[in-house]
C-alpha cells in the first residue's frame, strides 16, 4: 500500500509541474508587467507595451 501512496504523490507532483510549465509553451510573457499574452500578440493586453518584432 505505501507504494500506491508514493505513486499518487509523484503523479500529483508531475501534474503540478505540467500545469506550471505548459502555459509558457503557448503564451509569451510581457517583460514590463508580467501578463501572459497569446503568441501572435503584438501589444501586451495588460500594459499596452509593444512586443519586439521576431527576426
């Protein structure tokens, strides 16, 4: 039974890490205010700062 509890805790930790990391793959963070915006955004929805153009 302790093995099952350990497995449940580890799966919870992995799920938490995934929840924290995955949004950064689909959103870009404003360097001025920290708000996450869609990858195609040109202007931050939080503060209006322009994102640099991708080269």
